[in-house]
């Protein structure tokens, strides 16, 4: 089942309380965001969500992983 929006607004406190991803999970997160960045060239509806996820690539957290999965469900 898809979602109606590619992203959702997160509060600063939500991100601070979230745990860091492991090295392997962070690698997968970066790969998914990079693919989303490639697709966003033609998909103006996902550009903002991908931009926000790209800002989190240096230290991704569990809440960012949830957002990446949400973006993936939107693209299906």
C-alpha cells in the first residue's frame, strides 16, 4: 500500500532522541537516498523529500531510515 506524500515533517527533538544507524544500515540508507536523488531529477513531487534526506547522509539515524522507507513506498 502506497502513501499519499513522499515525506513528513520531523521535529528536532524527535531526531535527537533517535539512535544512530549501524555502519551497514547507514551504507544502505545512503544508497537509497542516492537513487532517490537520481529519480528526483524527473520527479518534482519527491525533490523536497530527497533533499531533506540528503542533508542527513553524514550521520543517519533510525528516524531518517523510517523516512527513507516512506519515500520508497511512495515511489512504488
